[in-house]
């Protein structure tokens, strides 16, 4: 069953709204813009209700493989068409030593896990709850193999079929906006937290190449390249994250956690929503 992107996007936004209303109830109940904690000398210490914290992200990104077949040499970006262009065919024939034909395309391409980097900020409305914003960037590589059949004598069936790598590279830039709720504990320096909200991801295809005998062949549609046509772009969705924050003195903190996002990846004919996963480390540059 195909999930309609617009309907799903509205559902995610409504869910985030109701969660926000529930989490922000304690803030609404306050009767002024200040709160107080016990200071080091036993007297009450005045703190601002609205406080900004920010820092850097570094993590591992585990993409859903459902969109990887965009790079398998079918559709608009045809491997067969690329190999059969006369100048390409002549070059490949010279490197192989025989005439040839495309034998098979991969049907189960997959992404490799990748490193994601980014930054975040939180506007704390109370000691425990704040508005969370985040930007992450990741460069993904999808890969598999295709087969070529050589026109040469063969005494063993399949001996004239050879494999070569096929790959695609894309970049994803994701912006997140939501709520963060932290279970602050005054007895220790470790604090669990939870985040949820909406996200926007921009997908940009960088390359789609076949490699034969050490030479690379760009299989991207020539017309797309010439006219700067894009069949990638912006998609929307939602996310949820959990983790623990560890205070490192008065000024810094380190957080470890995991996150899942339900995103509409705008990539060719792939217009459904897919789950993506991320493990992350955060360095808080202020407290």
C-alpha cells in the first residue's frame, strides 16, 4: 500500500503539535518569566526561564535501502544506453578485447552506513523543556554489480559473463524542528532526554557511475545534465530521538543517543515515506 505524502505529513505535524501542547503545560502554568534554584551559598539563585544551548553533532547514519535502486541503471539513467553510445562502446571493447553486451542489472542495490555531521540548538522554556532545532548533513553511497557478456568462445557456461561495479552518490541535508524534554536530576550528572518534531530533507544526486576495467562511465541522463533538470529535491517527515546527557563541569556536556526519522525522500519515482536511523554524539558548547 502506498502512503500518500501529503496526508502523512499532516499527521506528523498534528502529532508534534499535541505533544508540544502537553510538554509545555508546566511552562504555561508559571506566573512570571523567572525561576529560582538553590545557589551554592544556600540562598535562592535567579535563573532565566528562556535559555539557549547549542553545540555540534557527529554520528552514524543508516539509510533505508528502498531508494538505492534509483542508481541501478534503469529508467531515465540507463546503463544500456550509456554502454551502447558509439564512443563508449569502442572504448570498452578496446579495454575488454571483445565485443560485448549488457547481461544483467542489479535489483537489490544498498547504501553503505555513513558519517553524519551537523549542529543543534535548544531554546529552553523551562529547566526541562525546550524548542529543539537541528541541521545534519550526510553523503551516501549506493553500490552493487552489473554483468556484461563477452562475445568470445567459451567452453564453460557463464565463463564469458563478467561483473563490474555500479554506484551512486547522493547528499542529504536535513533540518529538524521540534521539542526536547530532559529528565533533570540534581543528584547526578546524567540526564535522559527525548525529542520529537518535524523535519525537512533535501536530497541531491551527485553521481551515478559504472566502472569497467578501471575506467568510469557516467550514466546520468545527458539531457538532465545539459538542461540542469533535477528529479531529486525536498521531502518532509517527522523524527523522534532518545538519549542521555552527561554534564562535563559547569560549561560543557556530552550526549549520546539514537534517532529515527520517517521521511519522504524525493528521488525519481520513489515518492513514499521511509524510516532512516541514526546514532549520534553531541557536544554541548554551553550550559
